[in-house]
């Protein structure tokens, strides 16, 4: 994977050639080259491999998404900060089925780097809440869950949030023993 700056250099060269075309009187060619340069500027901010990985995830093709993400060898040089966040977010989603500790690390890094969409940030916090709850860190899980609920402005995650809250309430209920075991032991001692 090449450095992200190359995309800007290519865009700059194309814009310079478009200006040259304008000065030579080839206005149609200049406009076409300007439009072509916008593709490279777009790909600077939205990495092509991350876009392809998102498309694979929509089809529930985790192996295909992992293949596209593995093409990014050094995310720090190849991606802008927000795209690094999405890189870690996607890795967290794919790893969450297998290794919760690694998924937690990816989600925390994604939140630190930033995600541009509120529902993506809410999803990352919801996943972190589930991981924290499974590790018996209930206060952290409740805090993350409330943050995820605030970020979910379009109510896309209401069912998942409600299900997580219900699971947390069930886990907080005390186990009720009806005393059957104590009476049996007392009867055996006599």
C-alpha cells in the first residue's frame, strides 16, 4: 500500500494539466481532467479498500472484507485519521466473534481515532459495552450503553440497546433459593 500523499500529488498533477488545457483553449479537456482529479481527492479521504471492505460486510462476507483490509499494510501512512478509525472499527467487528480482548482493543482505538458517523460510533460503544459486561465490568458497560443510546439519533440500534439493558437487568437480579437445600441437609444430620 502506498502513502496517502501520492493521491494528493496525482490530483495536483492532474489539476495542473487541466489548467494547461484551459490555457491552450481545450476547455472540455480541462473540465474532464478537473473531474478526474476529484476522484483522487475523494479517495484521499475515503480509502478505496475500506469502501470495498464495507461493501463485503453488507453481504456478510467477512472473509472478503478481511481480504480487502489486509491490503492496507501500514494504516498510519496510508490512511487519514478518520479512516484509521474505520480500519480499526472494521477489524473489531470481524474479530469480535473470535477474540473479545482483541476486539476490545480495536474498538477502543477506533473510538480514540474518531468515526465520522454517529451510528458507527454508537455501534462501537455498544460492542464495547457488551464486551465490558461479559467481563463483569457492569459500571463501564452501563456508561458505554448510555453513551451509545445518546449517539443513536436515528434509532437504528434501539432493539440491540434494549436487549443489552434487559440482559444487564437479568444479571443484576439476585438468585433466589427457596431454602430447599438447607432443610434437606438439616434432616440428614439428625
